[in-house]
C-alpha cells in the first residue's frame, strides 16, 4: 500500500503544479498584489513665454515639482498662452467652457471683457510692491467670488510681473513732463492715464518697443524695469522712473469641474505647492524690479542684466500728490464707467476705507 500511494503522488504532482499555476493566473486569485494607479495627466496654460515668471517659476513647478508634491499621482504638461494659439482675451471663456482646464490669466488683458478683475492693478494704485501686496489681500476674496460665480473658475494663486515703469529717450523730471510725448502702452488703463497727462498713448507689442523708439514712433515706453533692460531699452533711452505705473497681475485658476475631478489629496498638495509658487513669484518680481533699475543705471549691484548709463528719475513729493490726483480724477472714474455701478460698490467697500478715495457711479 505505501508503494501504491507513493506512485500515485508521483503521478499527481505535475497535475497539482499545473493547477497551482492556473490559479495564479486567474483574476483575483493568488497572493494579493498592489498596483499603483496610472498618474493623472493634465495640461496647463502658463503666462507669457520668455518672461521669468514662466521660465524660472511656472514651468519648473509643473514639470519638475508637481510629480514629487503629489507622490507621482499627477503629471503636467505646460505651455505659455502666447505660444498656444490662445488670445489672452479668450482665456476666461475657454476656462469656463473647460477647453482650458488649468490656466494663467493676465488681468489687464482679461479686463477688456471683465473690467472688475483689474481693480487690483489700476494705474497709479500701487506705486510699490508693499502696497500691491496689501491691495492683493484686500481684493482676493472679491476675485474668488467673481471668478467662481461668473466663470466657474477656482482661484488658486495670484501672481505679479515686475513693476511697469517709464523709460524715455529724453530727460523728464516727473509725470508732468510727458505732455505731448508719444508713449508705448499695453492696456486700456495705461492708455487712459497717458492721455490724461496730455501725452499720446500708442499700443505697441513688447517685442517692437525698441524698434519703435529707434524709428521715433514712440518717445517713451511703459514696460518692466528688467525686461526693458533685456531688450536693450537702456541703449535707446536715457531716463527711467522707479515708480510703478502698474504691475501686470495675473491669476492662476482651474475650471471647477476639472478641479473637483482631482483626488482630494492631489488638490491639497496643489494648494500647498501653489501657495509656495505664488510667494516665489512675488519675491522674484520685487528682486527683478530692483535689479532692473540697478542695471539700467549701471550700478555695481546689477546682477541679472546689462549695465547701462541711465538716469533714475527722483520720485518727488509733487509727483506723489499728482499720482493720487490722477487715480482719483481720471483712472478710477474711467474704470467705473467701463465697469458699472457694481464696481463702484466693490471699490467703496474694499478700497475706499484704506485709500480715502470714493468711487462715484453715475
């Protein structure tokens, strides 16, 4: 009998091995094995190409840091909006429709459709970055509500480009000296301001500023202190003011449906990461503004530009008073006229208590 059992077992062993292998191949059979879910892939529309906000901050954040922040759950592909076949004026509607799920919106450009958005960055409102930070904190809750209710966009970050300052090919001591000059501008608000000074606003693309000055199309230009240096404005102009006319504030947001579709832990990681990115961009804007002025003037502390020999125009008390007068009598009324009584109400509730300037709606 023992011999018979042993022979039978020798016969059944190959069958048992085949049965065990088959069991391992059956779905749900065999030892439990964890399989990580495939990473979620998103496309992001970023800010202006070739500008440090995009090159130094936005692009590295999404391509390099986000996978680590989300433990591999999220991967992003990013492209600047001006190289994506997208007009800046279309971004809000494209995000509302979900055509763009995650994107950066330059508020001065979007203001042609939604003027209230740019209440945060009206010309003459924020002469320095400390004032701009204060304004951003005050306006942000209103931006959140407006974007959510009108466009279904979740506000996730507020960015700023460096200060937009005045370059001129001939000497000027203050704003009053600009009367009669042709000045490059990039927004409706800047155009209204320049016209109020008795100067002639000329909308000119950033890449065409230097050729326009060389050709005499414009005599002055409003643009970034360091970006102006990068394109050679220090070679074709002689004087630059350190006072910010405006900044170029932008928001980063998500289509609400696309945002809700992300796992909660991914949303939490993105919120934390974007808060850090926002702070990096703001510090960078402050540093670039100071560095741009240092480089244009040819000072030893110039770090990231080309040293020029420009004169930095002194910010005199009479110019500070003139800026306030322009904000009160020109910039704010023109904005309310474009924007409507709701904007006047928002201003008077949010900004008037701090600035002491009341907006009047007809």
